[in-house]
C-alpha cells in the first residue's frame, strides 16, 4: 500500500509540475464552459422552454456544464499519453519495477486536479451570475470527490482509447466522435424526463449522467439527485474500477 | 568524482551464470519475423554490442529483454530471471535507455531524475545523494535546474544514462545511444559508459550501426541480419576472420548484408566490393 502511494505520488507530482508550469491549456479549456453558462444558459433561461422544477434553468445546467467541462478536459488526456509514447517516456516508466496499477492510477488521479481547476472557474462564474451555490464545506468536499472521480473515469477511458488506437490522428477522430454524443445523451442541459425513450435508455448507460445527477444534488441549492447518491456513486465507482482494470492491462502494450 | 560508496549496492553476478542468455528467442509482427530464433550469451561485466542495419531486429531484441515486448516464442534470462515469468525481478536489475529521446522536456534534469528515484523506490535521502552523484558523474550539475527541452542532444543522452543508472542496475540496455550526436558528444557518452563499467561493474548491452562505436566500446559483438545472428565474436577476431587488412566496416558489410551508410562514397563501395571479391 505504501509502495502504491509512493509510486502514484511520483506520477502525480510530475503531472502537477507540468500543469503549474504551463497553464495555457487549462485557461483555454475554461473558456468553453464560460460560454455555455453565460450565453446558452442565459438565453434558454429567458425562453423558459425547459421545465426544471423548483430550480431555475441557469442553476439547473451549472452542474451539467461542470460535468461537461470535466469530460472535455479529461477525454483528451489520451493525446498526452500518445505523446509520451512517441517520446519514449512511457517506455521509461514501464521498464521500472513500479506497479502498472500505480502508473495508471497516478495518471487518473492527476487528471482529477485538472477537473478541480475547471470546478473553481465554474463556481466563480456561477457566483457572479447569482446562481445559488451551496458553500457548506462538507458539500464542497463531496463535490471535490465527485469531480476527482468523474475526471478519473473519463481520463482512464481516454487512456484506454489511446492504448488501442496508438496514434494521435486516430485518437482525435475518436475523441471528437465520442464527446458530443456523450454530452447530448446525458442530463446536462435537459432533464432525463424530457428525452425520447431511446435517448433515455442511452443516457442510462452514460457515466456522465450519474456524475451530473450527483453534482446536481450537491452543487446547487434546491437541486435533487434523481437516482440518489447511493446509486450515482455505486455506478461511478464500479465503472472506474472496471476501466482501471482494463487500463492496467492495456497500458504496457503502449511500449511494444 | 565518482563515489565508490554505492558500489556494493549493485546486484552482482553469481559467476557461473550469464548476465543475459537467450534461447531461440523469436518475435513476429504479423507475418514478419523481426527476431528469429536468437541464441545469445552475455557475460557479466562486459560491453556487448548488437549490430545490424536498420530493421535488423535490434530494438525488438532489446524490448523483449527489457520486458517491454512479450516474445512470440523462445525464452530469455536477464540477471538470472526469466523475462516472461519474472518480469518484476528483471526490471529491478536493469536500466534502459531507449532509441527515442525519453527524458521529459517539460521537466528539469533534476525532476526527471527524481521521478526515476521514486519509481525505483529509493528513499528520499538515498535518492537525493544518488541524484547529485549522477548529475556530477554525467557533467550535468550546472544544468540540473534547467528544463530538459533546452538541453543539447548529448546532454539529454547523458541525463538518460544518469536516470538509467540511478538504481545501480546490474545490466544496462542502450538502444543506439549515440545516434544523431556530434563526434564530441559521442565521445563523451563513450567515456561515461566506459567509466560506468569500470566503477560500477555494469554489464552493458548496446545496439549500434556505428562500427567505430562497436570497435571502441565492445568486448563482444553479435551482428544481426534480418532477425538472425550472422556472426558473433570479438571485434578483432571478426576482422581477422575476414582478411588481414579488413576494417570493421568490411566486417559489417559482409555480415549485416549491406553497407552502413546510405550515402556511401564511391571509394567505399569499391572497397566493400573488393572485400566481397576477396572473400569469394
Ligand atoms: N511494433 C511493431 N509492429 C510491426 N512491425 C514492427 C514493430 N516493431 C518493429 N517492427 C518491424 O520489425 C523489424 C525490426 O525492427 P527493429 O527491431 O526496430 O529494427 P532495428 O532496431 O534493428 O532497426 C522491422 O522490419 C520493423 O519494421
Ligand atoms: Mg532500432
């Protein structure tokens, strides 16, 4: 266990150093959610076309946009992995006696910090726009946990795709292909109950749905989790465990 | 100066065994057999050269021996452990510098070394001491806090060597370590390698298609051609085996199936052809 923590820390430390040294990517990734909240959210809030219960529309989509920006910043994580493969950094990791599980988990954990930065940006924007955010420290802690978990899921998923496609071009294609459908087949900007039947079924197989459901219950005043936190976290943790298992098997094939 | 205090932490050999021993080691990629039933024996403490033209199978061989690539068939022991059944034991005993430039350009030299120290489980104090030794040994102390992307090719290679030796491996694998370096940088790398062997008793397996390098560094050579070993021996023996005045380039041309340099000069071609004729 101690060894697992030490090795994971080695990977996380490196990722954090790089993140702090070159935050341009983070800044550019923060712009998109800003547009969604400020433009899309405000316009649709005026239209009043989507019924979101007691909470207003802007508040309703705030957790959705948070989850979306987590998805978008984590899903292209695989690009960095492919880059490391082309450089030979992956090879260097894999000839070391470090556990493969530590290496993969370290990557997933580091992705969580990117998610947290997105969270800070969105919280600031939401506060400026008078969205009623719950600022209870325990709630914030739970949101942080959800953000880390969500980022871990999508980053690991991204890593798996990188291990399969192995080139940047193919990865970009698949990344592009996956993110928008995942976003729209979720409860990010409309409730599940408004979806046609087939989309509702798709949404139920989408991990993003459970992340959003949990966040909606946590982030905003008066927000509710439709499935319940128990279901949300059970589903997310199971998915994360399965993805980690697959990633640990596939990661070593990057060096072949 | 080179510290001697860590010498006894190198995992030394039991003298009756080989550092590397392969039996019919084979790797296929689809229908291509990149490494074809190779049998090799490398003694502890020697610098062993794996030579061959591009595509001969050198990197594939090294990747199997360093546990990065599973063999299709055959077997190999590195440091006394089977590469397939005990990869973790093998990894603990080896260092590897890949053909690619594997140091992370977004980190400083020190941070690159720190990552290695942590992945190899060196404790904090020991890690720090070894990092500063390694930087010193490789002549990188002054550049330790600079980003690696500002390093020259030769500095990056030396940093990678420093990373690969940090945990005092018994066996070091170097895949074309001096490719693309200018002559001065190449000689510096050679000097460091010879020092490494002398001070830490490391066994080194090096791949190259540079004959000067082979002659200069290697105690024993194996020349690969399309995945098979075409000859093994000491550089001097291989030359003598061809003819009285054969050069290493002649040896390579004869056994590796082609001349080394794509832009071989006319004079070289003539000489290679003469050699071929002589050997009839
Ligand atoms: N991952 C791979 N997939 C398919 N073919 C490969 C792979 N790696 C190497 N090869 C092929 O195997 C042969 C030997 O390659 P390699 O071991 O890299 O040669 P060398 O290092 O001697 O130049 C080459 O024909 C190369 O194209
Ligand atoms: Mg090669």
